[in-house]
C-alpha cells in the first residue's frame, strides 16, 4: 500500500515461507493467503485506514 507507506513481502522462516508486513510482523504462512489478507485488513483498520471493522467470520 504505497499511499500509506506499508508493504507485504514473503520471507523464509524456520517452518516455511511467510507473508511479512513492513513493520516486521509475520502475518501468515504463504499457504494461508486468506489469513494474511485478513491480518493486513485488521492492521489497517486499527490504524484508521480500513474504513471499518473487520468481520471475524470471514
């Protein structure tokens, strides 16, 4: 998300490949892209950039 200065990359971990937020937070294993998207959405919403709450059932 260049307009807010955030990014997501893929890094190797002890137990496989992970999505990592620009803050260094590991978001989710690469096999769980859905979880990584949810995590990014939650982080941006917490910062007031997501436009609302993140539903927990999705």
